[in-house]
C-alpha cells in the first residue's frame, strides 16, 4: 500500500489519535493528519510519533479538512479514515483491491454480510436510512450508506469532484457528485467500531437539516 495516503481529519482527538496511530504504524502507507491550528492538545499528544505528516487547516470544518487533505496527497490513492478509531483499518487491503477497477470505494455499515455499527443510536440509524433512501431515489446512486465517509479512491477522481462543502454536508456531496461525474464506484461492508474517546462532532438535528437541504439543492441543480 505504498501508493496510498490515509487522510485523517482530526478535531480534539488527543485521547484517541495516539492509539489509532499506534494501531496503523506498521501499514506501508502515508499518514496525513489534518487538524486545526488551535488544537494544541492533539498536537502535543502526537508530537513524538514518527512517520506522519501534519498539516494545519486553513479553514475550519470537517469538509474543509477533507478537501485540504485531498489537495495535499501525492500518492495515486487516498482514503478518508477518522481519528477516533471507529473506522477499522483492516478493510483497507480489500478496499484497495476493489479500487483497482473503480474510482471510489465506499465503506458501508449497512451492507450485509459484515456491515454494522457500535456507534449508531436510534436517531442516527433512522437518519442514515432516510438520507440513503432519498439519495438513491433522487439520483439512482445505488449506495447503502450515504453518510459514512470511510472512502478510498483514486486521488485524481476525488480531486475531479471539486468538493466545496466546509462541513458534514460533504458526506452527501461526495456520492452525488460522483454520480454526476459518471465515476465508477462500489460499496463494501464495513463494521464501525466504538470510538476510542471523545464525542460525536455531529449534531443530528442541525446537521441532518443541512444535509437534507444539500440533497435537495443538488437535485434541482441537476434538473435545470
């Protein structure tokens, strides 16, 4: 996996990131940490860890972390994998193999057999099923988990999407734009682990409304 860069968006993950980096230290891929300049605690927690690259976000937000990370990658492939340890790196080899014939490979918590989550609650579970259903209905996406950003893809294909959303709306922007750009993509089952530490950064109601607006926006842009 020498031609792969892990993009690790990080926000106040001083508790979890050192443990996650220890887990992946023997993987033969690049590790790119993207964090906010003011996140001193996380920087301090990983200051002695070798073989990682750290960049400070120019603009705040989860979406911006992904965009700036993608633009920093120098390898042919890259993968978004969160700093909290919830995304299991054991799937990377299979995702890399799958991506040889695809532009993007989406990890899915709801694809069987093998998918699942220790982090979902009833609100996020219903929300994920709802938004996935709407995305498939409006855009014929054929995706099983629209809100999960465990995504491995060709770096050139991800840059071709010209992603714009600064926040969590980027999770639906990704597959919708992949459809618009006629990229080849597939889904593989992925089991989401309990996060090592910290709290969810998503506000289910607020971000859910923004995500719904984002989906509707792309629908009307498409039919113009």
